[in-house]
C-alpha cells in the first residue's frame, strides 16, 4: 500500500509572514546586542534606524497584507516614531513620574534631531519593501 502525499506550498501571505517573522527575530536579537554591548554612534543611531525596521517587520508578521485604507504602514510607523520622540522632547517620563527603568528605555528620555533623521533613514527600506510587496501582488 503506497501513501500519496500532497505537496503543500505556502500561500503568498504565509510566505510574507514567514520572511517577516524571521527578519523580526534577527532584528530583535541585533537590537538586544546593541543595547547590551554597543556604545556611541552604533547605539545612538544604528539602534534607532533598526527599531523602525523591527516595528515594520513585526507588523507585517501579524498583518502581511497591505491595508486597504488610510496611510501606508511605513508612513504610520514614521509618524509614530516621531510622536514618541516628541514625547521625549516634552519630558513625558519625568512629567508622569515614570521610574521603571525598562519603560524609560522603551519610551526614551532624551530628544535629538538626529533620532528623527535615524527614523527617517530606517523607514526607507520599509517603503522599498512595501513597493516590492505591492508590485508582486499585482
């Protein structure tokens, strides 16, 4: 008696999720290593460039399809990153007496125009990825 096995190929959505999930794990590991061991410009700028890419890949892992309404995902993430940076300028952690070290690291406590530039540089590969995903879908 022979068993017939069906070859199951991944759908486009599953493939995007798999790739984005793998990229998320690699980026998260890189961010943790930067946080633990890096100093100077690598921690200050490369970490900010990579964090917006990490947020993008995490989002695409959960929702691989392009939204049918509103802003593109990279635009929304860039606005979010700018918003968090503006909260730092306003002194959000100090005004709300946030003392938890982890939360202070996640939110940030120091504003920098260079952080805004780093976020903008980091979002560029996300726009390219969106373009390629949209092009493949058509």
